[in-house]
């Protein structure tokens, strides 16, 4: 097979259908950009979930003088016997297999945290005696937090049991929905790119139908005839894939590292340039593979007609 002749035919086809080639490049670029964004968003969700899961705690808050009178807080603030009972349960054999660490926060420490969060002016509305004492429990397996919630909910002297990881679930859910939307848009755009590549190849083949007829007469194989058309589709998709890869890398560099990392301090783990580098070969591989399959199918079907 003469490679030089095949490349010449492919380049000639690209020049004759330059407007269609540009359309293929743009559609591939947009669709693969959404694919890359979806991959990075899912990686971001996994990174955040792993980071916060390791650090999330179950907070057992004891009743304070400000607690609403309920069955658990019927006597007002928890007394030392009730605090000791909760501590004994946490240190007991029944929960020892689940718990990694327990930290007790007294009223003075709780008031100091309020001052640090609200400032002295707003914190002056409260006193240390009005604060709630709390146990901060770190679990070996954070997915077992419901065991502690059930063990202490309704216990006398315990106002509430909070799983800190639950506060982040709405954020994870929103990011997951955004990922699904990006995947859906990417799928639609990829379908459009596949159809456009097939149409471009059929138009290119129709424009060169006389040349193809001559090649058949002189005994050229189907592979020799088909290869230039496949290369046209692959080349256009490759350009779109490269542009999409550049957009993803630029988005991580300027959008994540240059903007979000410094302006969203409560998220300490972000996708990095290394993650973007992993996505690049995936995007190029998807673009080239789909283009080769679409172009090959289109030209084989046209030659059989």
C-alpha cells in the first residue's frame, strides 16, 4: 500500500470539504470538552468525599440551659452523671470496634469556638455557662455513623446527635447532578459528531466517485480506497480532541488553580493539573476511535451502494 498516495488523497479530501471539516472539529471539540469536564467533576467529587469522610465526625451534644425542654432535656442542662454515662458508653466494649477517637469539648472550649467564629461582639450575647458540652467521635468506618446516632438519640441528657458528613451530602448530590448533565450533553454532541463525520465522508466519496470508479477498474483494493476517507475523519476528530484537551487543561489551570482554589477556602482538595493530564489521552482516544469507526462504516456503506 502506497502511504504517500493515501495521505495525498486524504489531504485533498480535507481541502475540498474544508467547511465540513471545520464543523466536525468544532462539534468534536465541544462534545469532548463536556466529556472531560464530566470526568474531572467526578474526580472532584471522589476527592472531596474521600477527604471529608476521613475527617467527618459524629457530634454528641449534651443538653444546655438553652435547650428546649424535651424528654431528653427535661431537667435542663445535662449534669455530670449524664455526661459520665455518655462517656462510659463511648468507651465501652460495644462501641470500641467502631470508634477511632473521642474528644470531649467542655463549655469553656465551646464558648471559645463561638468567639472565634462570630467575634467578641456577637459572642458577648452568650456566656460560657450557656454553652453545650459535646463529644466529637471519629469513627474507623464513617459509614457506620448511624449506629452512634441510634445509640444516643433520645438518651437522657443528650440534646442531639449530628453526623457531620450529612451536611456535605447536598453538595455531593448537586455535583453529581451536574456531572450527569455534562455527560448527557456530551453524549448528544458525540452522536452529532458521529453523524456529521459520516455525512462528511459520504459527501467526500460522492465528489470523488469518478476517481473511485477508476481505482476499482485498475484493481485497487477496498482497503486502499477506504483508508483516505477514514484518515479524513480521524484527522478532523483529532484536531477537535486536541482543542478539547487544551480547553480542559486551561480550565483546570486558570479556573481551578488560578481562581477557585483561592476563593473557596472550605474545599481544600481540588483536581490538579495531573488529573487533567490523565484526561487528555482519554479524550484523544475517544475522538480518534469514534471517528475511525464512523468514517469506516460510512465509506463501506457508500461503496456497497
